[in-house]
């Protein structure tokens, strides 16, 4: 198990050695800050006056917090592939994968280590994003349960993105191809959601298959074990495929 | 098999598509031996080494490292191997020290022993002064040393080096060779190269691979006497009586090169030089030149490769 941590922390450290991690964090934070500002301004100028006439109006948690996490999820469709593309494809391009393969460790440890490293970075990113909705607490009261549910939803959503990205990175030799393929795959699942919801081709199956469908209920503050199970299956499935792919790699194709 | 066998690979096969990269290679490496794997580019040296280090699964064949089967217990067997691949497996954005620390953890060296093994590897490879520098900023020669340092870090019984001196300048080559010779005193070393003098300078035994097959295998010591026919080039100041040369039993053939110079083909007689000197002195020939015309391994090598090509 200590090997898994070793690989994870080295992976995380190496991400911060390159400008990539820093610029990703900076750009995501900048874009999210703009979105957050926009949402707050809209709430103050448009929504609040309208709601003031209602008996039990929805609060900031529903209007701002949920929207922030939804936007974060959408932006991450493009960010996570850039993060995951390096994991195996770059090691292969640079010939450093030999180091792991010649070491007395199993591919299970390698894959779990790499995934854990990615997840640590993703958690840092989510923590930074979450600071913004939390800052509202200085001026008003927040529904912490809903906020935590949204946060958990985003963690699970990004964990599923990362698992898919890791697998695709293990398939190809070029990081950029891994990024494009992962982006395409994640978008495909979004398209499933959109097409499943469209009036002409409404499909429960498509909505179920899409990772976004399960994310939205978390944003509404609903913690459904079915959604949790979907994400866990998704993650375990892709990690399993990655392990299999790497273990079989030396064999005849 | 005897305890002495540190690497034992039988009948290795591996093909890429239709093309057989390795077809029936056997490798044995005894304790404390330096084995040179020699062959032209694309002969299957690297493929063989990849299979021995568990980076590639052979289609067929058995490999045991230190008596441990590489396929049944890969994680145990790999502890006994240090491998320097053709392409350096180093992270350019880490410092030498960080990289070796990571490698030490990957190799499962106990936390308490890590410091000592890293120090030892740094010192052996002459990396002490650059240990805090980024690997990417080091010269090729130093990067190569980092590659060797990671291979010897866990004090493995077997060290496998794939073209360790390729792309280095002559001074660096000397240094790396010196290091390999030192390693050969304590470990079993196997190295691949297509540079003949390297094998002559470093190895106890040579195995020539051509088109995925072993075409030659022998100990280097005494190789000349056993295999090579030697050619001596002689030059004289005045014309000589060639018949007297021909009369010597071990001389097969004399080739005149003009202006009183000759190529003398000698077979199976090591002291021909001495013999010829004495003859020249006795006959009053004024000897101006006597040069051995071949490095022996090279003759064997080129000969084998040409013979194989002719057969194909």
C-alpha cells in the first residue's frame, strides 16, 4: 500500500513541478470567479427583488451555490482531459514507464497510485472553487447540507472523469491524443444526457448512462445511493480496464 | 541448475506481427560474469533484454532470475534485476536525489536503508556533486550515470545495461566503461552493444546475436587462439626470398602488396611475430613493418554476419 502512496505523492509533486498544474488552477479559478461574480450580481439585481414578493423564496444556496458547481462540472469537461492525458501516455513517450514496469510492483499499485495522485489534485481544485460559495457565509446564511451535497457530487463527477481519462491515457502513446479522446468521450456522455432529455427522443436509458444526469440530483441536495453506485461502478470499471490493459500490454496482441 | 546461474533464459521467442525479433535465444549469466550481447542494429538485443527484465512477455520460453521464475513470481524476481533501458527512464523535472529516492521506494528498499543505498549509488556513479540538480539540465553523460545509478540502487544480483555508452563522448565512454568494470567485480552484468572494442574492453564472455538468433558464443579470454586466423602485414627495405617465408608451416598464404610489402595469413600459431623477427634477423632482411591486420572479434563478427547474409 505504501507504494501506492509513493506513486500518488510523486505524481502530485511532479504535476506542480510543471507550469501545467499551476496554470490550470489559475485559469479555472479565474473563470470560476467571473462566473461566481456574475451569479452574485444577477442574484442581487434581478432575482432578489423578484423573490421578495414570494412567501418562501429559494435562497442563495439554490440559486448561486448549485449554479457554481454546475458550471464547475461543465468547465471540467475540458480541464480533466488535460490533467489525465499525461499519466500513462507521457510516461510511454518519455520511456519512463520502463522504470515502473521493471520495478517489483504490480500494475494494480501503479494504476491506483496514479489515480490517487490525480484525485488529490482534483480535490485541491474543488477546495479552491468551494471557497467562493463558502465566502457567501460572511454575508448571509447557507444551507450547508446542500453545499456539501453539491461538493460531493462534483467530487464524484470529476472522479469519474479522471477514471475515464486514465484509461484512455493508458491506451495511446501520445498525450494530446489521450486528451482529445477523453474530451470526446466525456462530451459524448453529455450528449447522451441532452438527447435523452429531448422531447423527440426521450430516453431513460440515455439519461441513466450519462454522468451528468446523476450529478444534477446532488446539486439539488439529494443524496441517492443509486447515483453513488453509478459513479463507483463507473470508476471501478475504468480503473479495472486500465489495470487489465497495462497488465496485458507485454503479451502478444 | 547450479546456484551460480543468475540468469537462465531458455528458447526465447518473440515476434512483432510477421517479423521475428527473437527466435530461440538462450542466455546464461553466471555469478560475477560480464556478458556482452553483440549484434548489428535490429538483431534482437534490446528485445531480449526487455524480456529478461519483464518489460515484454516472450511468446515462448522460460526465464529465471537467481533461480526465481520471472513469470510465476515477477515481483520477487524483479528485485534481483537492475535495468538500464536504451531510452533513459528518468524524469527530467526531478532532481537526481528526488529521482533516486523515488526509485528506492519503488524497489521496496526499507526506509532505514534508503539513505545508505542512495549515497552508495551516488558515490559509485560519481553523481555526488550534481545530486541537487535537475536531471533535465545535466549533460548526456551524467544522465546516463543517473540511469546506471537507478539500476544499481537496490544492489541487484544482475545488472542489465542496454547500450550503456551510446551517444557519449570519448571521455564519458571511458568513465562509464570504468564504472561497468567496477560493477562487474561484485555483480553479474549483461550489456548490449554494437561496438566491438567495448566488448573486448569489458566482457568475460560474448554472445553474438544476428536476426534473432545466437550465431556465436564464447569466452573472450583466449578467443584469438581458438578462432581467429590472424593476418600480419610485413614490410621490408629490400626484396626478400618469399619462398623462405612460405616454408613456415603455419603460414597459409602470402599476398604481395607491392613495394616489398606482404600480407601473411597465419593460422593457429601465436608466436608468429617472434618467429618472423628471428627469421628476418637470421636472413638479414631489413624488417620495416609488422602489423597485425585484424581485431579478432571484429573478424569473427563480420565473418558471421556475411556468412549469414550469404545464406539468406
